C-alpha cells in the first residue's frame, strides 16, 4: 500500500474509536461544559481531563523512545500567537454553543442519523476551506500572520526543560499527573468504568495517530506530515476529497472524519439510538449556519478545535492548547448564557 492509503487507514481506525467514544461513552466537550455550568455535574469534564492526562503521558513516553516525532507537529512548529488563540477560541466556542455541537460532535451525531448536523458539517467544511485558502483567508492572514517558530519546538515541556534541570519527559509526566489527579481524585469518576474506558479510548485514538504518522513521516521521506485528530480543516479536506477523489487526496484527515462517522453509526446501532432527525424550525437552522461558520473560521485561526487543540495539541503540551481551550470554554459559556438565560444582542432575534 502507498503511504497515503496507510495514513488514511490509520486515521480511519482512530476515528472509529472516537466515534464509539462519542456514542457509547457520551464524550462531548460542549456537553461537559453544559453539565459543569448548569448541572453542577463534573463527570464528563473529568473524562475529558483524564483523556488529556493519558495522552500527554503516553505521547511523551513514546517520543522519549523515538517512536513519535513531536518536533514535526504543527502545534510545536508554529509561533505562538496569543491574539489568534483567544480570538479563534472565542469564535469557536460561541459558534459551538449556537450550533449545539463542535465539528467532532456534529460528525458523531450525523453518524446517528441526525441530518441537522449534516448541514452543520457542510458549513464547517466550507468556512474552514474559505479561511485556509478562500476569501476569508486574506483577512485571517492580515490580522494573524502565520509564522514558523525559530525555535526547534515551542512546547511547554520543551521550554521548561531549557529553564530548569528536568527532562521534557519528567516535566510532561508531572503535568499529566496533576491533570489526572483532578479526574481520579473524584470518587464518582473512579467508580465509573465506563467513564475511564471512554477516556482511555479517546487517548488511544490520539496516540495511535501520532504513532502512525510519525512512522509514515520517516518512511515517506517526510511527505506524510506528523498529525493526529482534529475536526475543522479535516472536514473541509474530506469534502474536497468527495468532490475530487479521482485526483487523489486520501490522507489521515480524511480517514479520521470517515472513521468518526462509521464509529458513531456503529455505536448508535449498538445502543439502539439510530434515528433520522431534522431541524425543528428555521431559527435552529439559522443558529447552526452561524455557529458552523464561526467554528470553521475560528478553528483555522486557533489551529484546532476541541479535539485538535483540546487533546491532540494538549498531548504535545503546545503552548497554544491551554489558552485556546480556555477561550473555547469562555466562548461557549457566553453562547450558552445567551441561549439558556436569554440575553440578546440588539441585532439578534430569537
């Protein structure tokens, strides 16, 4: 098989795991934020934290053995742009609240037969493509000029290891342990095998992506990039592949998106939840179109989504990851406040 096909299969396998985690384990970032803000329920937030902690520990352990090429990931080679992280994160979080899901969640729901998220996925795909190389790309580049870092890597562990007498692996394990303590320190989480298994499944998907693409990066003489799962630009890549497959275009990203759809479909059949659904009214459709555009554009500006920055980038301890995720949570909280409590901007009519 060619390296492209192998990368696609690797993305497909990890995507299936993520799709199953969403449908069987209810792994959802927006759901976790809603639970914490309005239900005072932190179980799903602890699931998300444990997935991050496991991903960090495993990624750095494997990198220490030379099995993952961390320094070639996009998250560690781009210069840190705090304004882009905050702006993109706020846009993505607010759009996520308006639409009722992120890109990953939209694919998971679409796999269960909910056609509302077919529209949302299309809008995310088109707006992400526009922000990468279309009309909105001019404004993005003007406001947030992309720069390649002059340092070998701009990760938290990499930078701290230059300041203190500790290895990158030691620093990463300390950080992972602190995050894991937040999850495992809670009795409800510890007593929930389903929550723990779901978190480990998500982490396995992320780690397998780094492993497979790092191997293919070397085998293909650096033609295959080192990547793991994200669901903003890859949704646009998949749409382009569907339109231009005869010209190639298979990649880890395409496999990942298709894998989530397949895993979610399988999970919905296992749970008996598969059913066709559509938008209730034009207002819901309007919110999804607005939310999808903000997520597609914001995700490109921030270099990732709730999975891309929230777990994949976090697993490399990229400097951008904590700031982007805090901004996403803040944007989602603002959007949820508007929808649940009811404050409105002057131009917005519910």
